[in-house]
């Protein structure tokens, strides 16, 4: 009787455990030549803020393509990365949707907090 209860519990619990672990997002290892997810999140926030600023300038008639390019260069300089680092990291994260989803959610959350 004891063995039968144990067997039944195993049959019931095993599929539950499999479902729980299969629903947990799996994150690929981030290579050393890719910007860390935390830093990449901050860079994306900086870029979004620079683009929002450019949108305001455009509405006021002050838009210049060189201005947005210099904003990107300043962000890269201040963050200690290059455009190539950002492009390589962006390519990696877009190839790994779990990472990109997590980064995007954090960007949105942090931007919303800034707006409050």
C-alpha cells in the first residue's frame, strides 16, 4: 500500500514538475564580448531618452542628423563602449528572445519610474 501511494504521487507530481521547469525561461550564457544585460539595459534607456529629446527638437524645428549621432557617441563614450560593442550585443540579445524580453521589460519599468 505504501509503495502504491508513493508510485501514484510520483505519477502525479512528475508532470507538474516538468511543466513548471519547462515554463521557466532559459537564458543563454552571455559571451564575454557582449555587454552585460544590466549595462545594456542602461544603454538602451540612455538611447531612448536621447531619441525622445531629438523628437522634441524636431517638433521645435531644431532637428539635425548630426545631433542624434553625437548623442549616441556621447552615450557610448560615457558608458565605455563602442558602437560595434552595442551592435554586437544587440545582435546577441535579439537572437535570444528571453534575454531581449527581460531587458525590454526592465527598460520600460525604469522609464516609467523616471516619468513618475
